[in-house]
C-alpha cells in the first residue's frame, strides 16, 4: 500500500505502528532513486527489491549485519554489479545501464572500502587522477581538497602507498571530491582506522555534507552513523528491513536489539 503526501513523499510498504518504520518510503523528486533493485555478481543474486532515496544535500546511512548487501547497493548504483531487475536514476537521469566511467559525468562520486588509492602515485598525482575526465586539473577543487585535508597538502609529493590508513582514506575522499559531485558515496570510511581517528573522520564527512554535498554511506559503526545521518536504511539478507530518521532508528528497541548491540 502506498500514498503520496502533500510534500511529494510517498509511503510504500511501511508499517506505521510505534517504533522505526519497516519497509521504505519513496520520494518523487529525489537526487538518487533506487527502485525494486535486484542485483548481484554473475548469477548470484544478493539484492532483492531494494528501494532507496537520497535527497539533494541529504546524509544517508546504510547499516545492517555482515552479508546484508550494503556494499552491493552502493556498487550497483555505480554500475559495478549485475543488475537483474529494477532501476537506478540520478538527478532524473536513468543510469541503470550506465558504466562507472559514464556515471561520474552525472555528478556522482564513489569511494570503495579497499584499493581506493593508486599506491605508486604521489598524493598530488592521485588527486589529479580524480579529475582525469577534464582537459586540465581544476585549481579551485584542488585547493578546496587541500584546505579540507591539510595533511594532503603537507604530503603532496609522498607516495600514497606509504601513508597511514587514515591518510589514505582522506586521499580517496579527496580524489572523489575533485569533480565536486552532488552525491558522495562512501563504503566503510572508518574501516581499519585507529579508534582515536574515527571521530575525526566522521567530523570531516559531516563538514562535507554541511557544505552541500549529499552523502550515502555504508558503515559498520552503525550507532555513530545513525547518530550523525539524516536518515538510515537497515538492510537484512539483501532486502529493506527498516527506514527512518537516524534518531528514530537509534531509539527503536527492536532495531537496537537486533542490529545495534542492545
């Protein structure tokens, strides 16, 4: 059952009883719209009927147990899986059949969890690679990245492979920001970071969002992700289980017990 509200929001297969909303809601005018997505790798289906929306400037977190398909959602949006059914649209353009090298032209950036820097290249060369589709490296975005991540300016001539895990993560994010995307997708940005660096990384993501870039983030640190995001999606076994504001999901007893450690 679905209904459209006065502000264009449509509730779809959502349980409106007390607690976080089961199922998902749909928006008709979102920046990113994933509809009824089935996807996987080869013949192996991982996702089934996934719905997901990101509004312009919104901060969205995808959480859930290991193996739930969280990273597969992000890879599917970026054209890196076998889409079996459903659609993906970005800024009113259908990108369901698009390849990654075509998707970046639409204003969508993606930072994978692993292998997200060119280890043998310098910091500066990595950032320049982020703008490879342009005729020349844009000075404005480069300076913005250096201002956002001062350590990258200090290490601009250092080989990326010799940097710490946190510094490489900053570099990967910086490279994705070189094209000034409307939406930045981050897959496990805190993975492998020392505990004292995790809050700093989340703070930097907060500031990127505050400056107008929408964020779609997969994160195992679910409590912190939900505390900071506007809305969250909980995935289980490749399907939508809950969708609500981050605060509502954190406050829901069933969500806490099942996915947040009580």
